[in-house]
């Protein structure tokens, strides 16, 4: 299992979730109730999915996470990160890209951890 889950928005790490911190029982119960609610159906991109699989539920939760970031809703951010981290133990990154006038498009990345890109400045030789 990966120890960290990084939430990336437009190339910048905005949240880092540490899986090594154990969740209290009440939070685990809340995540189970979240799952039950999601099992009843979700809507993604205007499409209703009556019996979503784990990938569809995770995509929905990731979109909720980015909405929580936009509205600075710490409860939604925390619940969404905890859900994704516990339900998808191999998930390394939740990557969002702002789309002008359309919100955020997001991807779930399982194959590589987030690495901050170094910005290099080249100096003109004298």
C-alpha cells in the first residue's frame, strides 16, 4: 500500500493524505455510509449510473473532492480523501485540471507518485 495520496490541481500538489494515520471508528462508519449512498446511484457528467462500480464511485468522489477544494469545504475534502485512500489502496494521485467554464476534469493515477517538477532557468552565456 502507498503511504501517501496526493491531490494535484493544475500541476500543483494541494493536499497530501497520509494513509499511515489510523481513522477513528466513527469516520470508518461514515465512509461505509458514504458507500451505501453511492451504491444507490450517482450522476457523472449528466449521466445517471444506477449501480456504480468502484471506479465510477471513485471518479464521483474525486469530482466532489475538487468541488470541496473550490469552495474550501474542509469536511468534504477530508471525507473524499479518506474515501479514496481507503477504497483504492494503490491510488497514488488524484489529478485535476481546470477547464475554463466547465469545472475540473480529473484522473486517478495508480502507477506513479507525485513528484514536484523543478523549474529550471537557463542563463544566457556571456
